[in-house]
C-alpha cells in the first residue's frame, strides 16, 4: 500500500511531509475529492484522527496524525539522508528547533492570525501578547541564523523543513515586509530555502502578504473559497479554511469618494507640509488654515486612554507606530500627527487628525482597532485656543503643554 495523505494541496502542515518526501524519495498520494469540513468529519476519518483534523497519513502500518509526526516518519523512510542530523547531538538539535518553531513561531502566528479570521475571540491584549512573543521567537531565530545557513549542521534537516513551512504561514498571512525587516537573517533564510527546488516543487511561488488581514467579527469567520463541485474538484482546489485569503470581491466605492468636491486638496496640504523647511509657522501653518475646508474635512484631537501603561519609551513608540501602520488604509483620506509627550514614563500620547468628511470615517472606526483606545474630540475651529493647539501639534511645538516631546510621528 502506498502512502496516502488526507489533506488539500497548499496546506502548510502537510507541505512538511511532501517536502521531506522530495529529499527521501518517498511517494505520497493525495486522493482527489477531499472536502474540508466534510471528508475529515466522516466516521472513517475520525477512526484515523479522533479530532477530525488534517493532515493524516495512511501508511501500510496504520494512520498517523500530527503533521510533525508525519514529517518525521517520511524523513526516516529512507535511511540514506541527513534530515535528522548525523549524530546524537545533531538529532537532538533537530528536535529542539522543531519544537521551537512549532511553539514559539507557529503557535504565535496562529494566535495572531486565527482570531483575526473570526475563528477565535479577538482581543487587543491577546494579539499584542502573541505579536510580542512571536517577535521574541523571531529575534532568537535571527540571532542563530546570523552565523548559520541552516538550523543544524551544514545542510537541510527536518528542522529547516518544518520551520520554513511554519514561517510560510506567517509570511503569507500576517507578517508583512515592514514586520519581517527587523529580522533580516530570518528573511534571507526563508527566501533562500523556500526557493530551493525541493521546497519550490511543493509550495510553488510564495508571495509575502502586503497587509495584516482585517478583523472578522467572531461568529462570522472568513469564508473559505467557494467549494468546487465534487466531481470536477481535484483535491488541489479544496478550500483552505485558515490560511487562504477570501475570493476577491468587486471593489465597492468608498463613500468618501462620493462627497461633494472640496476646494481643499489633501495631497496639496501634504506636499506643503513636507516641503516647508523654514518659516514653518508663516508658510505651512498659514497655508493650512488658508486651505482648510470645514465642510469637506474635520479635525479631531485624540488622547490615549491608557497612558498609565506607557512606562517604557520604545514600547510606547511601537504602539503608536503600529497605529499609524494600521491607518494605512486611510492614507487617501487622512493626515495625522501623533505626539509622544514627556521625558520619562508614563508618556502621554496625544494626536491630531484631519479626516475627509465631517465625521471620523466609518471604515476607519470599523477596521482600525486602535481607534477605540483613544478618546476622540472634534476640534471647534471657532475656538482660537483649539486652533492654536492644532497649529502647535502640526508644527511639533516643544515643549508641548509643558512637556518635552519623546517623539512626534506624522501620518501623511
Ligand atoms: N497540530 C496539528 C494541527 C492540525 C490542524 O489544526 N488542522 C486544521 C487545518 S490546518 C484542521 O484540520 N482543522 C479542522 C478542525 O479543527 O476541525 C498538526 O500539526 O497536524
């Protein structure tokens, strides 16, 4: 009996065994007609894996579940390879990195991604904890890879195969370039191995995600791609519940594009802001108030609600940096300044935002979770004191409200 994999093509957990098979020469079949959520819930499948999860490998000696165990089995089918190292200590190191990448890398990518897909309850603290644990893991991996091409020894081992498959889940879903660029050796390692022929044959062309997926409300999980009709469906087309993006929908027009035209052109303001190098008050600030159109735009102050937590400068800066990154979807419709005030913790985070329209855009409130971490107050431009505060925030006036600025970040 041949080896039979129950899974769908592209599942990053079953890729581990398929890549190992490229190294050992093992032949693994994958029957067509596998339907996620149907085939893996049948009584025959439950006999092979009581959890009804994939992948499962059927072998002449019986079924195996858990993708790492499956990959280990495949890696040992042919003794003539060094996938498990060439000594006892190398074998232990292979196992060490397999556990490391499963718990510290995959586990935290999973905790970041799955709540966003609506399959687990989402909360800001849990996501922040997952991201910070993932960064800690990637940092350790990056340090190891500074002076090592492979995780163990001088050639690919099962540790590399499993780690690259785990990283592939991250690179293709939540780990954008701006996130991974802090780990250059991990990037080099990932892109080098994923493009090696034995990997590429299984995973195909891999593209790094350009954005972190928006949060789906719990109970409304991301729909998997349309189920192909049973008879026509090769297993390769089966839906991928967690890892795959939704089918593209026709792009709805942003309601802000339908507002009456405004004499204020946001890009013109952004250019004026960026190009004014001297006499900022006289040129940029004056220019701003000359062009400001209160019918087509609105100004908002925001104050971080939990300043007491901002004890560590770089954590506070990262928090604000993350907020600005997540605002990327509003670049066409917004300009913002975020001031981090104080010379020691707790730092106060205060912001000023210019939005198209007379209210904060709904899509920003819905999609940028940071919005609810701030108190929002509409600027009353008939109040000269509030206007002056706007001007000072735009020009990074220091001291601001009696305090030094740790940093001032601009969203433009
Ligand atoms: N630790 C398991 C994870 C298996 C797993 O979570 N499989 C998912 C697909 S990637 C699944 O079958 N989910 C269906 C379910 O939870 O019912 C492994 O590495 O094999």
